[in-house]
C-alpha cells in the first residue's frame, strides 16, 4: 500500500507568518512601558535645553544692547562738543567714532562667542555626551588653525590693543616705520595711511613694530633764519618777537599757537652768514602750517626793516657792472712760441763738430 506524501513548499518565498493578536499586544505594551519609563528623563532634558537656550539668548541680547547703548552714549558725547573750541582742540569726532565702534564690535563678538559657546557645551552635556574627546579635538584644531593663521591672529590682536590703548586714530599724523602719513581709517587688521603725495598705504597692524604719533599732546614749529653776520642781533631778536606777537594776535593762529614765539639763539656762525633758531609750541598736527606762516611774516618784517635774508650762493647786485671774464687771465708768455727771440735766446749753444777735419 503506497503512502501519499504532502507536497513540499518553498518557505523562502512565502510571506512571514502573521503576528498573533497576543504578540502584538505584548509588543505594544513593552513599547508603552519603555516610553512611560523614559518620559520623565525626556521631559527633563528638553526643559533643560530650552532653559539653557532661553537664558543664553536673553543674556546675549541684554549684553549686546548694553554695549550698543554705551557706544551710542560715547558718540553722543563726541557730537555734543563737535564744532566748539574744545571739540576742535581735543576731540576728533571721526576718530572717536571709529574707535568706539571698533571696541564695541570686539566686545559684542567676544560676548556672543563666550555665551553661545558655553550654551552649546551645556546642551551637549544635557544629552549626556562625553565632552572630553570633543574638547581635546577642538584644542588640537585650534592649535593647527593658530599656526596656519598666525599672521592674521597677530594682526587682529595688535589692532585690538592699538585701539584699546588709543595709540593713534583718524586724523593723526604718524610714522609707522614701514609707512608714514595721515591716518584715514583704523581697523582690527589693517590701518590705512595717506602719504604726503596722496597715496594710500595699507599697513597690517602686525607689521607695525613702533609708532611715532605726531598729533598727540603738542607739536613744535622750528624755523631757521639766516642773515648776514654784520647784522645787529638785538635788532634781529626784536623784529622776530614783533612778528611772533602779531601772528599770535591774528586768527586762526591765536588758537594754533600754544606758546610765544621764542628766539632760541644762534645755531651757526660762518664768515658770510649766521643762523638764528626760532621755535614755538603749536597745536598737534599744525606745526607745518605755523612754520610757513612764521617764515612769511619774518621775511616781510625784515624787508620792511631793510634786513636781507641770505642763503645759498651769493647773488650779484642788480646795479653792479658785470665783471670782465678775462680779467683774471694772465697775459700770454713770450716763451710759449719756440720761434720767438726769447725762446731762441734760451736755447743751449750747440758744441763744435769734431767729426769734420
């Protein structure tokens, strides 16, 4: 008797067996229990993150607003004295404005970086992420970036300290070593100077090793007056003092001169001239204009008194008779020609010819 065997079916291509109702209920209960078990930690973590972000952004807004109000108050103080005598002497509005804005920009950037950076680390800590490897990697990356961008960092730090220390500002005449001129813009990385010929120099702050500021405190105007050595020194001193007093009484020189015009004395005495040194304390940055005006007034005063200023090559008098250019030449010598009687007389007498008999 033959047995019939059931047909073999390919289970690999068949669909999975349907999950029973009890198994589905068990899995749903496990998921609900897991959610219920971790719900409190999720809520706590979310509330911590929300509170951290809320405090960080609120603190950042308040600090940036306080810094902005402080900078605006500084600028309003500058605008209040602008146009007055005090403002013209002591305050450069554009310089103070750029300096205050640069300081405010640096402070706002530093405050934002510190606050948001700390908030980011606290958020990562709330997720229970180990921050030690992250901080170590950030330190290594920071060192690598620092070595690669060391010139940029040097320029930035130098610019920050230059602005904070108020070494120079817009409108100052400075000698920065690599270039000199009037400062037209001060940045955190580059300082712009306008040279005497109108060119603009872009000088990196990190390249400035020393700065000579010609516009801080006060300046000195020095003039050298060269006259003939036969002039009366007392008269020279009196005329220069009169020119200086008249200049100090006129505008705008009465504000630019911060002291009397002084005759310091003789700086050079030669056979054909002597030099008198004149000096005056002036407003910063106005020494060159004061020197030019002082020379102008001294020359006019000397011309009125009949005193001539000398210097360089001596010039001939306008009514003098021109000299004969051959006056200094000697007469031609009679011995210059070999056939002249004088030259023949000086020739030696030839000896007798003994070869002939």
